[in-house]
């Protein structure tokens, strides 16, 4: 089933009768609509479906999670707005997208911040993360329930072999509509071209942009390898994904149902993180077999222009010293 953005936002007026369990005690089923921009074959969507099945079984069918992948409910921004308004219950997305709603949060998706997945995993126990969650609840009516690993981001290009940042001068690089990503692109000399994820495949195929950047599993599930010639292993961002839920909806759930969800989320994240890591171990060879040329650049050359500019540029937005504190975890 597909629901477009207009339908999702139209649900806001009816949220009290559709989704909020504290106002619908006579109903036997609590419905949770959960959206993502990623394709059905992506491990995140497979995780969401596993969680939905687990929750339905553990709740005796009382909680029904409906998964909407592939931007069915609109862009990431559309869905985050819908969760904040109570028209949609949940979304998975990155901190950069959430930064439009809570600016400091975008540091969690900063370039060349995290060393690896284990380093990223330490973030959820920090005072910074806890404060951001409180602020997200108070200011935007949303809360973070869990964090998953989405992989290291790399560049792909259509016709140009890119090896050093100087090769990026004038290059039209699709980035999400996020200021940190734009600044990173510009630090390399590229022409940042913000674009919604759902529009990316066609833009690459038609040459509207010269390339893009995403984790390997996303490149695979989005089939970008079909329309890109080169994979450049820049490892420029290690991306977390946040489980975001409407706070009023969450508070309206019985504590026992919250426990069922949290247990299922934890199990789902454990499965998905391992799957992402497994795919990262094999997909380079898969893409090579599919005809892509693999480039392993000198990472120090890519880090330097970014780290020379971005931490200072976003110090006020992130909080002075926040990047450095997280980097030192």
C-alpha cells in the first residue's frame, strides 16, 4: 500500500482517533506507521519488517507496525514534519536531517568524526546525546528511541575517475539537503547539489549530477552501481540512523507495550548492524564484478580540507568543543 505526503499530513487532524492508544482504549489494535526513504532491499527496511513481526507476535497482535519504505510517505523532511505533528508515528533517518529541527544534533553525522562503528556506538551514552533527546522532546515533540549503524559513506562518479579533492573542482555532487554535507562538498571544491533521495537514481542516470555519496548498502539497494562507473572509497562519514517517534504517541502507550517495542528495537538493531558490516565486507567485490572501477584514495588528503574548515564553521551550531569531545571518546 502506498500513502503520499498529502495523505500523511491529512492524517494529523485525525491522529487522536487513528493512532493514540490512550484515547482509543476500545480499540484492540494500536497501529504504528513507520517510514523511511530507503529501498525495500536495504537492511534497515528488512530490520523494520523483522521488528514489526516480532512486536506483533510479542503483543499478541495488539500492536501493528506498518512499514513504508522507499519514500512512500514523502521526503525525509516531509516524514519528520509528520512525526512532529503526530500524523506519522515513526521514522528512521540520520542526525543531519534531524538537524533542521534540532541544529546541534547534526554533529552526530559530521564528516571524519567517528573512527568506526564501535566509536559511534559510544555516542548514545554521552551527556550530549541525552541532552539532545530531552531538547528534541521539549522543542519538537519527538524522541529518539534507538541508534543503528548505517555504514561508511563513499563517493561514486559517473564518468570521471576521482582520486584527490582537486579532481572534485566543479564536480556536481548530489548531497542531502543538509548544510553539513554541503559544506563538506564545498571543502573539496565540488558544486554541492542538494536533492531528495527519492530523486537520485534518475538524476544520476540522466547526468543531472556527476555523482553522489552514500554507504555501500545504500548504493546497492538504490542500484546506483547501475548508473555510476567509479566507486571512490573516501569513508568520509560514518552514518548513524535514529529511531524517531512522536513523543505524545510514545507516552500514550502502556509501559508494557513500550517494553515490548524497546526489546524488539534492540534485537533489530543488533541484527541490522551485523548485516551492514557483513555487506560492507563483500559489496566492493560485488560492485567490481558489476563493472565498477574501485579507487582507494589517500584518506589524509580528503580529511584535511574538511577538518580544516567544518569544526570551526559549525562550532556555534554544535556547541563549542562538541566535535572534539565526541571525537575523543
